[in-house]
């Protein structure tokens, strides 16, 4: 007997998400499909949610060598979508250097829509080969907050950037409109090769200068303006390279007893944390995008730092709801 | 019908081959009668790559582009060396940094140089893509400043000295168009996306193609200029320099290993001029 149903268009590792805006400004999913090893979960919606939340998961908690994931996301006009994970995205060992584990994300953010992608870090295990390609196409008035970070692996087991290769590319494009092709706003491309050239410095662990995590935060669009301005102003307020404290110990004590505002005390604590965790960061404006790069000696240090920055400024929770930041809390 | 079409097509290809062979023979004959070959044969082989394929004018431009006195302002940017030294004390090693920086430059900027050398007509597109790919603020500023300096050198001196050839004239026209686009972009500065930025990499590739440099030479000269810029940045960052004139270059034998013999003393006059902020 011939099946009355059309053949399935679903393929392994492929998924698709569409977020719509319902009346009363509630964002909701109108489409959610996925196939093993990709898994998507969305909690049941509530009336007062600021964005629709989706968990991006994989069966077994990680990607096995050679897995190919392709996720298409469409955020319809004025809808808001938040994507999070439930723990590190683990990338398991590939049996050979030619077997590449891939994740692709193709996102279209339409007029006035917004996407907040704040996942846990990718954790590539020893011997893994990973390639990630994320492309975001932004229509007029669209906003995006995108975090992409990678850790040194299972440091508790002594791994220290021991994977074969990790590469991640993030591209932001403007949507094509009325015969005009879309234009590239930003291309952030990182290649980390575990074993390069010759000599003592060939191993990645030497090149990473004791960092255990390295990440990039990209912001663009009207909803992100205040957060971007916040990062830029905090960055310009960082102590300059080689700056010294010329105050005597007595003056330092006097200054520390002075009444300071809550924000100043937050900043002082954060700077101390940055120093203790060896956290280095920079912020730059590139063609309308704000790009924040950071690295830290510990994964937890980086998580606390970025969480503290987002919480202090507050606009992510305001626009997308508290859940959107659950991976950086 | 089909057979006929195939027949005429293969006939056309055979004609083309015959034509090309004849042109090759003619070109070889001309080469045998040029005086430069006699000169090349009598001089000992040089260590420069592809020496035998160099035309006299190309050699001339090769020397100009590899000259450390080429006024591109590359001294203004330390390519992250200053930051590296500040964050890695006391374990800084200039040789290690040089390796990192070269490997990074070769995989981030060099491909744009080579792409522009291969397809000079894509100059504007490559420039735009590179502009979207350089994240570091200081690096962007330096790349654009050097690219504009190179473009003005091209306009003021190189362009008049390049021998005309049909395959290059198209590239020259593209370069002129690009310069015009750049000027218009500057006068109508609006929005966040510039029409043209003039980054060093693609312009270097396109100009190197026009003046007749081979691809390998172009890559070599481009990377060499990066090494030279890093070395001069290292000299300026050395403790002897920071301490002002009169510092001893070899004062700190166990410290950072970037002090070349006597370099600090030679350059101690110019202090920290042009250092990035």
C-alpha cells in the first residue's frame, strides 16, 4: 500500500524554528521541528513572557564525532526569541582528524524582531574536531545579542586545549531588500589549531597563555544600544596598560573608607574579580556592531564576569526575561 | 545535428591551439633577442625568488615596496605587541610573539592580499569584506591609514611609472574607480557602512599585480614588511627606550629577549613617537 503521507523532509541533525508575535505582544513558536541528534525544547508559554524561550540540546548531552547539526531559525517581525542550553555543549573525540563535527545555525531576524543567544560554552574534548558556522541576517530594526565561547575542555581531567581543531565563524548580514543584495556587517572567524608548525609554541595550550576560556559577545540593533554603550563605557574606564597606583597606603585606606555609590562599588569589585581571575577583555565598534572579546583563567570566572555585566546593565532581562540569561548566572 | 555542432566546436579548439602555439613561438623568439636575457645569464644567480621571471621594472618596484623607508606609517601600530608585553611579563618572548603574529597575519590578512593579486577587479569587494573582518579598533585604524598612504603613493608616483600593458590597464582602471569611490565615501560620510575603506591588504595585492610582482614575491614582501614593523615596535618597546635616552640596551639579560644588539642605542632619539594609545 502506498503511504498517503508526503515523504518526510526531516533529516538527521536538522531542525527548524519559527517565532511569531501573537496579539498582546506575546512571542510564541509557530514551528519547531528537529531530528536526532538535535533536540529542541520550549517550556509551555506563559501570558507574561517577554520572549519565547527555547533550549538547544543534543541527545546524550553532546555531539559525537562526525555529528552534523543544522538549525534554521526565523524570527518573524517584532517577535522575540531567546535560546539557551542546559550545560556545556560537549564535543566528543573524532576517530580521525578528517571526521569533522559541525554545527550550523542559519538565522533570519525580521523587521523589529530580536534574538538573544546566550548558551553555555562549547567544551571540545581531547581529540575532537569541531566546526561551527553561524549566520545571522538582520532586517531593518532587528536586534541580536550573541555569545559564542569555547573552553579548554575537561580541565578536571587535565585537558588543556587538547582538541585537534576548533573553528567558529559568526557572520552578520543585512537582509537584501528591493533588488539590493545583503551586505556583510561583520565576520568574526576563529581558528584554533591544536598542533601547528614546529617548536615549543606549536601546541595550542602554550599559545593560549593560561586562558581556560575564550569568548565573543556580539551586539547589534536598537534593543542592544544601551547594553553596547554600557560595555563601551566600562571598557574606556578600564585601567590603562602599565598604569600604576601612585597613592600612598594611607591615602588608599582613606579613599576606601569614603562613601561611594553602589555602581562605583560594583565596578571596584568587578575590577578586583577581573584581576583575580586573570580576565582580560576588550570592546570594539565595527560597522554598527559592538564586539566584546574576553578570556579568563577559569570558566567560572568568565561566567561570573559576563553575568555580572549583563545583570548590572539589566536590559537583556528587561527585553527578554530573566530566563534568557540563565546560562550566565 | 549534434555531431555537426561537436565537429565545428573541436575545429574551433584546434584552431585556437594552433594560434596559441604560434604566439608562444613568436614570444620565445622575441625573448631570445632581448638584451636583458644576456645580462641575466652573465650575472650569478640571485637568492631572490623567481629572479629569472622578473622584468627590470618589476624588480624596481619590488625594491621600492620592500624598502623600510616606504612611507606607509607602519611604525604607528605594534600589532598587539605592546599589549602582549604588558600581559605576559615576566615571561614575554619576542621570538614567540613574532611566530604567533606572523601565523595570525598570514591567515587573516595575507589571503586578502593574494585574492586581490589574483582578481584585482574584486578590489572593492575584498576591501569591504576585510573591513567587516578586522575587529580590533587600533588595527582597523592602522590598516586604513597604511592603505590610504599606499594609494596616495600609487597616485603620486607609481602610476606614472608603470609600463602600459593590456592586461594591467583593466586593473589600473579598477584602482582609479576605487580611489574615486573612496573620495566620494569620504565626502558623503553617512551611516555606519562605508562604501570603501582602503585597507592595506587588498590594495597592496592589487598594486603589486599592476607593477608586475609575482604572487609569491607579493606575499613575501607583504609578510616581510610585517616582520619589520614588529621589529621596530619591539625596539621602541625595549626597556632602554622606555627609560629614555641613555638606557643600556643589554641591561636586563634575563628579561625579555627582544633587544637586538645595539638597536636600542641607534634609535633612542625618537622615543615613543607614534605609539598607539
